[in-house]
C-alpha cells in the first residue's frame, strides 16, 4: 500500500424518514441561527422545506432564514448575496436542502459568513485560502455530486464564465433518505449517475502502482452504479436501486475510492470549462470529454486501461493495447446507452471553431501558463487536441 491520510468527519444519517432528525443534528453541531438554502420549487412543492422549517421553528432555535433559487452550475452572484443575508441575520449554521449545487453554495456561504471581510471569489480564484467556516449540514435530494461528504465545492463566475473548484470543510452531517430522490427528472438523474462514476474514475486512472484494495473498492463501486443505473431506468420507482446509487455517490467523493493514489480529474478540468461557458449539466460535460481524453492519453499506461476493461467489462481477449481501447469503447457505449452525450453535438453545443477550442484550452490551462491534471499533465496543445476529438 502507498501512503495516505484519510479523514471524513461527516456524520451520515441514512434511510427512510432520516430528515425527521434534522433539528436534532443541527442542535448537536451548535446551530442556533439557521439558514436553509434550496434550489428550485420542487423542494417547496414536495413539502420538504416546510417540513424542515416546522422542525426548526418548534425546536427552540433563535433564528431562521430561508433562501431558494440556487441554480445548476451554482452562481457566484447568488452565493455573494446569500453571504450578505447570512451576515445580516447573524447565521451560525447553514443547511443545504438539495443536491451538489445547493451544497456547494452552502459551503461558499459558510466560508463567506465566517470571513465577512473577504470576498469569497478570492478563495475560489486561489488568491487566498480561507479555513474558518460555519458548520454546514445537508438534506440530500439527488444522488450525484457527492458534495455532502466531499472536501470541495465549485462556483461559476458569470462575469468571466470561469467555473472553479476549491477545497472546503466537509459538511458536519448528511441526511440521506433515498425516497427524496425518487422524483428527480430523467436527465438530472442520469447526469448525476455520470458524476458519481467520474468521481471514482478520476481517481482510478493513475500511474501509481499497487493499492489493490483501493482498486477493488473502486471497481466494485463502478460495477454497482452501472448495474443499479440500468435498474432505476427500467423502473424509476426502484427504491433499492436508488438507495445503492445514493450511497455510492457519497462514498465516491469522500476520497475512499482513491486512497494511496493521485487525483487526476482531467475530465473535470475539461468539463468545467464547457459547463461554465455553455451552462450545460456538469455530469454531461464529463461524459462528453472522457472518451476523447482516454483515447488521447491511454498509451501512457495502457496496462491500466486494459485492467479496467477486464475488471469492469470482462474483456480478456487481445493485446494490452486492444483491451485498453476496447474498455474505452465499452464505457463510451454505456454512456450512450444511458442517453448521455459523448461529443459536442450530443451535448447540444454543436461543432465549434478552432478559435473557440483554443479559447477553451486557454481557460483550462490558465492562459497557457500551467499544465493541469496528473495522469498525463495537460498543456494547452494537449487540451486543444482532446477538445478537437470531441468536436463532432
């Protein structure tokens, strides 16, 4: 095994009716003046936000602020306004009711409210590092980003089109009732499944040798999510399948499926620029670029891709190179089977000009000044090549 450090302090409350414990958990972690953040109207129409509101109002808390309207690819402007509201209301606990975008916004608000003298984009643009934060709790309503257990968050700066991710404190608790995710529409559901898979794939493809148990964990999670995703699409009311997907989503982004390995996150580096510029779904941006990335870089370590092909798809025939390419093809075919995009046209943005691809490559590599990712560090020319392969 290779060296690693692992600490995931998030308390998990999993199962039917888990949301009934939200007031107790807020109280456990010191919350007295609470801000509830949520996204669209579904959290209201379902009765979930009113149910939580009632718990807090009768629970002896000192204050409550409710703010909805978080959008996918969470916006910096909304987070800034929420920070101001939290400061004015003297909030000491932030509760996210929703999925990754709401949770990431809650993390931003928690950092901003704890550091009122600093604009949060200073942290997201990595000019400074904020460590002081209010505690964040989560009531999860969609299995996707894994932000409920992760130590990271993304925001999109609408003024520049830049989508950036940073390190943040993890939520103190995550309440996970799979029933709450059963009404998620088809497209967000499959995009969330893509994100779950990618959080493990981005840790799996590395040049680090060994760590066999980590491999087994990662491979089991990938196989399970793929199997359960087909089950939930065949029967959207399959609560067992949803419960498996939801738990895998949380485990996938704790870091546990990549212990002892480098994080690559090439697809995220590429996909963030697509979702930031074109406002497309995050998971869809990842499947759009993954196969193009893999076909460009797999020769760095074809044995790794061949091993993946055998363990995930049972591909055993052919040379190492043939098995590696077959595994890439198989995963791309799975994405297509799930009606997820694998190129720019399928993503809905159409074929782009070379100038546009160069602009995107420039954004990924910070004006061509940095190489990003680890499996094969990508400079501007390599990023342009990968985007070009997806540009059809």
